[in-house]
C-alpha cells in the first residue's frame, strides 16, 4: 500500500492511497482461502471448495470487504504515521469512472482513492495564574422565605362558596365555548373550569372580564391570543368565548403555621422554613456557578485565537441554527419580530458556533494535560439521574442510552467539562462578590447556547459533549 500526502494547507490534509492490483488479488485470495472452512456448498466436502469456485460465488462480496478493510487500514496508517489528531471523520473519495471500479472489483486494476482529513489545531495553553473571575454570591433573606411561604399557602388554601359578585382573588367555576371567526376551535371548550381571578393563568384579558359576575351570569368574553402562543394556529388571532358562571368562591384565611407545614410533610413551620431556605440557596448556588463559569469562559475565549476546523464549525452551526429555527417556529416569531434579518442572525449564531468549538478545543486540551478522567461509576450515576426524569419510562430510557454509545457520550461529556472547569478554577483567582437576588438572576447577558461543547480527550477529540449549563 502506497500512501502519498498531496495537500497540507492549514488544518486540511489530503492523501492519495494506491493498493496495487497484485496486492489486491493476494488479499482477495487470502480472504477466500479463509472462507473455505466456514462455508458449506452442495457437491463439495467441508473445506474442499476450490478457491476459484468460491471466487465465482462470493468474489464480489468478499472484494467489497477487502476494499473496506484497505480503507480502514489506510486511515489508521495515515493517522499513526503522521501523528495526527482528527477533527472529523476521514472523507474517502473513489474514482467516479464505473469501468475503473469494475476492474478494481475484479482485481484487474489498482485500488486508488483519496483521503481528505481535517486535523485539530495545535496551540499552546496560556498561563492562567493572572486571571481573576467574579463569583456572585447572594444570601437567602427572611423576606424571600416569607414570600415562598405565602405563595405555598395561597396555592393550598381553601375556597368557600360566596354570594354576590366576584372580585379579584376569588375563584369562579365556569363553562365556556370559544370561537374564532364564528367557528368553534379545538381546545376552546371547557366545563366546570375553575379560574382564580388575578392569577394570570388564562389568556390575557380573560380573567379581567369575569370580575363582577355572580353565579348564573353569562358573558361574551373577547380576547386575542398572544402572538407567541404555543398553538401556531391560534397565535395572534381574535377569539370570543361564551362564558357561563356556575359558582363564585371566596378564598379562605391565609394560614402559615405548623398545620400548613404538616400538609407539606414537615413536622413544624420552622422545619419548613429550613427546607425552603435550603432549596432557595441551591438555586442561588446553581445560578452563581453558571455566572462564574460564563465569566471564566469569557476570559478563556479572549486569550485564544487559532484556526478552527471548518467541518466542526459547520456541524456546530447546523445544531445551533436548527434550535433557533425550532424556537422561532414554536413561538410563532419571525426575524423581523426580533428586529433583525436572517442573514444577520446567521452571522451572529455562526460566531456562537465558533466560540463553542474554540472553547471546546481549549477545554479538551486542558483536560488532557491534567489527565482528567470520567469513571464508569460517574457515568452510571449521571445516567440514573437522567432516567429519573422520565417516570414510567425508566427501562426504555436506560436501554436507549446503554445501547447507543453516542447517546452515552452525551452523558459523559458534561461531566468531563465540569471537571475541567473545576481544574481551571483552581488555577485562577476567584473573587466572591455579594449581590442581591435580582442582580444574581438579572442582567444575564450571555447568548443562549453560547457555551462550549467540550471534547473528551479520551475520545481523541472526536466526541462532543453536551451544552454547558
């Protein structure tokens, strides 16, 4: 087998591979000889079938295997002999001349093909000792605990029948029939539906028009579906609802005490407060981590500039753009609604794709240099957590991941990425900055989906991780 490099330009490499017809013939005969003892053909004793007869019967299918094995061998040889780290699977190009291919399949011509590769860029890791990142820290206040308690109490308080007209805060039981352009539509009819006035759980304007009604009243309610309504066939359309009020209920007393806590499985109000405080703190810590990580990745992104493998960028952009289009379709919005054009949006999201690829490569190299590994036990625990998100379908989800290596890699990769981030954080200066809840959750200027998809060094940089939190 002769392998000759024909192109070395940036991250692109091309090699011409030639397997002489004589060697092709020898490989075919070797495979057919090995096949002799494994096939049974009428008229021949086991292991006594002439190779010439096997060639007539199985020649083409065996030659197809010989060619595929030659391609695999050439790819391995190219990578190993040149110490290449691939960014993408090799692209193999055979001659388009059908007569030439037929001659190759009969071992009467040399097998010649081209292998096109993209390699990972080579870059040096920068010194991070002088990097400083901010970690926003927010403390849980008594007011936030009280707000949560009041919300929980409101959600679980009782309602009592009320005589007279409804007011905001009351609950009404209604029947309704909705129409658009005089015709009923799917999902527009309800019976004994309970509506808490002022909860804003129905279409904007619907609850407001039920204030001041009493049991037995009817009303024609006119509303407009939001332009981003989940059902595209209803979004932005005017509708009318014939509503009949069947009952009006007033909210009971709002009680925040030990009895309420017991209703939530807690032995006392103090224990419930502790649980609420812990839950809020976990939310704060998770958001703090997200912002700290984004600040760190922004710092890394500003320190690296190198050529990116075009195929990886295109693959990443396709994934990002597919999500953008799906989100816009589900929200029934256009680029004009976002005060931009498709061309401008594509350019902006291509930058996001480039950032993801660049940071993914940086994180991968840091992880490889730090010898970061993800154990099978860690993957199993993460998979268990994923399975728990699908109650009733646990076995199907478990089997899906266990039978699909690529899907399982999407479980492993975020674990790898988080370990790499922790490793980097141990090398930089992390400055705690006390902020309010509003500041912690507000002013999040990170582009959606702008975080990297790191690559696990174990997979030699070829398997992508899932999106960072």
